[in-house]
């Protein structure tokens, strides 16, 4: 996901035989607070450990963050992916760590893909069955062409795609920077509504329900069009894969993984061994002092570190964690306060077998398919682990207003409502009789540790995002403002994708390295070393 804002090749940096840098020998074993044990925090901690520092991970919940794979009662081998569940092939920095810990992946059953087998699009009173997009009615092809035309005529799609494939950073910046100036104040809906290809409201409505890639996009309509273009340009909605056995395996395995090469620590050292089994407790308060950053845990204990990295949702800095105002420069605090997060709910059930593979004797079609609908479920995804194993159904995947409809309901009420909505689409399918375990569900905006699924900038928020992303570059700050770093997917330009969590963790790693007097090898410069030539465009405030 070589992003247009900061087109640094993190995958090449990770793969280089020259390593990710060195610190002065006197700094070996220096403790560094890493707050949050999601994938961003664990990548940061893992690389700091390899560097010879002592990462101290603080976590208020479970290791994994939004890589949350929840097992069903009595069947621990079957999981519901309550958080991250599909990963684009272009997420090559994330793939580096998946390969490192030996995870297996396979194609994700997105709508209208070979992995899904078939898809049903149910909008209003219409119901269409298709194995691929070409089998949908002509109006869907027209909507798809309208989207392609809007991207080409108003967002330089072909030129950007070519530049990213060639990793031509000068060309990427030459295309992207003018687009940022021109489109920062435009919403996704405003962008398509202004396109001649989308003058039909019917086209805009269908596009909002079915969208492109993984499905409908109308809940993203209020967001900045720049957010959507980043997804398109980086291939983030194409060629998705799932992690066999659950995505939470990645942070859990990284936690226990002992690197083959690491400085200072003896062979066999892992994050788990440095922590004697589990992370330190959650953080209640953060403050600066002459000796660094003091972390106060919920149980009243406090530890002071010369440097700290904060990886959870940045919204929690103004809600869950009491913070010293000196922790961040005022413009960065403003960016934190203005952050806009998407809500999201999911509902999963375990069924006796993947019965949807069975064929209707009259039509010859599967009795049930991956489903896109404008009704309560919005998206239905089907996971087949083989004919002799139970099947997992994601019966509902919703965002924003659709998620808020779910928020006050119990798990059983959600299940009842979703099954009622699916009954007219599949009148001959008795899903309820197949369910063999209580449903698993989540609403991320009501989870106190997250308060939202992921960040999504509104029009005019580019400047705020730039402040958050570039905070790892601290040479321009006064000495008393340095040493506290931000990471996580909401700091990245591609919020909601684990790739952004990984890459901002690597930015924070470089910042800590630099803060403690270390440096990268000249033959393998890091993100901060190349910042001047790749930096996101700085829009004026006046």
C-alpha cells in the first residue's frame, strides 16, 4: 500500500540485509513504554527489542487490539473475526510480519469474487444472483463504468496507478499534491455528484449500496474524497485475503516470537519473556517530567521512561487517559480533538455445516450466497472450513448509522432482527435451525477502549491528519516536547487498515531510534531519513 501522501517503501526497508539501524552501546537495555498491544504496538515493541532496547508494553485489554478473533462456545477452532478480517495483497509491510510468524492466508469471500462462489444483491424489491459482476443487470455495469470514468477524469487514476506500480515517487507526488489542494474540501458524495457520469440519482444510490471492491460505500459518503482515493490508489479494496485460524494469531505470535537476530538480548528472548508472560496494566494518566514520560497504571503504580509510544485510538487521549497538556504540542492536540471515527457492528453465528453450498433443486443455484442489501444486515459473508466442519456466518456487517441501529440491541435481538430481514431474500432457508452456538457480536463505538472502528477524515481534515502523521519527526520541536510518539492506523493515511498500523509503528520506531542517538545504515535509510523528499504536502492555514 504505497500511499501517495508519503510514498516510502516500508517493505523494502524491512527486507534489506542492512537492518533497521543501531543505537549507541550505552543505550542498550533502555526501557521504552509502548502503550497498546495491538499490531502497531507489537510491531513497534518487537523492532525496539531487536534493536537492543527494553520495550515495556502496557495494555488495558487483551493482546491483539482490533485484531480480535473470538471463538464460539464449545468450538475454539471456529472464530468470529470481530475486527480486522480481510487484508489486501498490497499490504506488503503487514505481510512481512505474517510471513515472519508463519501465518497462512487464503482468498477472502468478498462479493462477486471466485472465493465467494456467488453473490445476491438485494435492493428494495429487486434481487439479483451473480457469480461475477458481469452477470448483474446492465445498470450495475453502467454504475461501475461511471465510477471508473469519474476516477479517470477527476482523479488521474491511470497515471497514479502507473506511478505507484513503478514506485516513481516524484511522479506520485506530482499527481497527488495538486489533487490534495483541489479536493481536500470535497466529500465523497460531493465528488461523485459533481461528476457528469453520476448525474443520475439512481446511479448514486446503487453505487452507495453496492460500491466497489468489498461492497457498499454510502456510509462513507460524508467523508473526504481523499480518504477514498487513497484506498483506490493503493489497491486496498482488491485481492483481499483472510488469515487461516484468525487474524489475532498475528499479534499473539509476534508477542511470543524470538528473533533470529537481535542486539543486546540473549538468544531466545521474546516480548513475552521480557514481560514474564503478560503486558503491564492499562494506562490511567500520562505526564511529562524532567526524566521523561511517567505512565500511571490503573492500579496506582507509576513508571517513568525516557521515551514512550502511544498506539491506541487517539480519541482515548481525551477520554480514557488523563494527560498532561505538555504531552503534545497544541496543534497536535487540536488534531486529536478533531478526529472523526467510523462506527461499526458485526454479528456472527456458528452453524452445523456450510449448508449454503447445497443446491436448490429447481434453480441449481446455491441455497444462499454472499449478500449485499440495503436492509438491516447490509453485508452477509460466509466462511466455509470444509464439509465436515461447522460453518461461520457473518450475518451482518454495518457502519455508522446502520451500526447505531444495532448498538442498543442485545445479541439475541440483533440476531432476530437480521434473520427477519433476510427471510424475504431467502424465504426457503431456515438459518435459525442451523445455529449451534450463541452469536458473537461487537459494536466498536461502544467499546470503551476504542470508541469507534477506525478514523475517517471529513472534508477539510487533511491538515489535522498531517500533524498526527508527521509527529514522529521531532527535530523541529523544543526539547521538552520530544520523546512521546504517536502510532496506530488512525495516525496513518489509510486508517482502518492494519498496514497503516504497521507502518506508523515503524515510523515511531525510527523516532525512538533517533531520539536515543541511534541511526540507520546509509544503504538502508528509514522513513525519517527520506522525509524531506517524500513529506506530505503542507497546506497553508491562511
